[in-house]
C-alpha cells in the first residue's frame, strides 16, 4: 500500500501537533506501507524539536513546499519577543487595538485558519507528485483544518481516495467556543467542515465525542496513544526518590485551563510548602506565572520547551502529574496527546476540569488517578494529602494497570486495518 500524508506540522516542528503521526510512521513502515509525507518548508511552527527528525524511518520520503509566514508579520508588528497566539485567541482590557484587530480578523475573515496560505504551494507539489506516482490513499491531518481543503481538491482533480484525520474539532474547537466569531463566519466554518467530513472516503477521529459531533457517519476512532518503548525506558531511568513531593504539568497551556486554581488548591493542601509544582514545556504569560507563584510562594517553577524524550522523562520523574481540562462547551472530547503519555508513565494523575469527559473515563478505566471540578476543593485536597502521606511512608504510589491497548503501536494497527478495509472498498 502507498499513501501520501499531507501535514502542515512535521519535524523539525515539535510539540503535540506532530506526535500522532510521528509515532505511527515506524509502524506503517514495518507493515510494508510506502509513505510519502508532504509538509512545509520553514512553516510557522510553535516550537522546534530537531531530535524528532532522527526518529523518522529512512524509508519515508519527505516532500517540502514553501509556506508563507504570518508569524514574521506578527513579530514585525509587535516585536521579536512578542508571543504569537497559538491556541489562544482571547483579548482583555490590556490588549492593544492593533492586536485586537488582527485577532478579530483571524476569527472572522481568515477561514478556516491562517495556515490556508500554504495550500496553493502544497497543491502544486502534491499534483506534480501524483502525476508520476500512484498512491492508494491521500491522508490529510488537521489542525490546521485548512489542510483538509487540499485533500478535498485532490479528490476532485485526481479522484484519489482521501482520508481526513481529525486531531481536534473544527467549528466546535475550544478557542472558537471561548471566542465566538460572528454568525456568518461560524456558518462558513460549519459549511466547510460538513463538506470535508461528507466528501472524505473515511474520517479518522481522536475521540468518541468528536465522532458523534462530526457531520458524517463514516468515521472511526483512533486514539493518539503513547510510545511504549520510550515510556518504559523513562520509568526505569527516572525511578529516583526526591526530597520534596514533586508535581508537574507537562505540555502547552491553553485558554480555558485553570492553572491558578490548581495552584491554589495544591497550596491549601500543603500549607507547609513541602512540595514543588513545575510547569514544563509550557507557553505561560507573565501574569499567569505571577498569579500561580503567588498562590504557592517558593514552590512554583517553570521550564521552557524541552525535546520530546525529555518531556517523557519529566513525566516519569515526579510523584504526581497535573492534567488541566479546558472549561468550555464541548470539553467532553478533549483528549490531549499528553494524556496518553501521562497514563503510560505510571505516575499518578491529578486532573482538574469539568466532569463527564473522555479524559476522565480513561483515567478511571486505567485507575490512573483522580478527577475533580474546581468546585470540589475539599475532595481534591483530601486526595493530594493522602497521596503525599503514602509517598512519605515509602509506599509505591505509581500505577500498574495494563495500558498496552493505548500504545501508539496498537492504535496504529487499528488505523492500518481501516486503511486496508478502505482499499478493499
């Protein structure tokens, strides 16, 4: 089987956006699938992780096409050190007029997203490739959901079998729920979403909730999964006893997550200050950092982005992992890449967010920790106190459930099976 995978984000890009397919590529190659990846040359990447390039199987052919940079324009307007709003399109009283105007334009005029300006270049490269190379399927992965429009066009031009991979919702994604565009813009999002979902030969989605939301019944759920070999190595290498009770949040912080409230609850649970809360790999603004530090003086620290292998090691090298579920309408399907790595690490999870989501289902199913709403302060504090007491007493507080079905290898096998069935069809 031969596939063309089209993805805006690909190593050396780092972060959660690349992990799903980066973990699957070795499994695809081992299964005898010939993979060509079409991606950006010098795209607008939130972070860089060159170490991931070394893990791409040599059999994978990578095509790159030029992508216009909106980040360079942003930094020209607001300065080289200005933060680009990845995953956060909120404004407040401190936001300047020009920044508000650009965010408004992004929400209401640039539909579906700012990465759409790569599409002409990508289409040209994909078309040239398909003229001389036969493939059994074209796969587009989003976000950015503008990438799916490339697949839609290729299906029209080449009658290619096209599979759309949805790593996040489209019209109901959290930042559109928390910062609603005008009615016309939302309807445009919904129309494009419907056209993509109903035109694709198959939709692969990350959660049951997203599968129900999608305006198409032709979908299967394939979870992100975790790298079992990397996680197992980290559990062995980082199994050390620390002097203080260590809590870590690993990954990006986005709008709707309640970091300050989590810090406040943790601080109340441990008034003696004998703990540390560290945010690893996050983009955190100065106000948010200050508020969190005020809640737990002397116990809050921050690390910037780290390579993926180090992030996995950080998860294993602590006593408790903090998971924050975004508060917004539609949170039920919020399943981040790090959730699977959290579960795979064996470190207990303290989840703070609304009840009733798939993340909570998985945490309960694999006995990986406990979930609390921000209103359940007393229960959350009791959980935290009990866990630290057990740790101080020398008890093993790690989890040992069989989570192998959540491994990236197992999830990739589900996807490969779906591809094979689609080819037969």
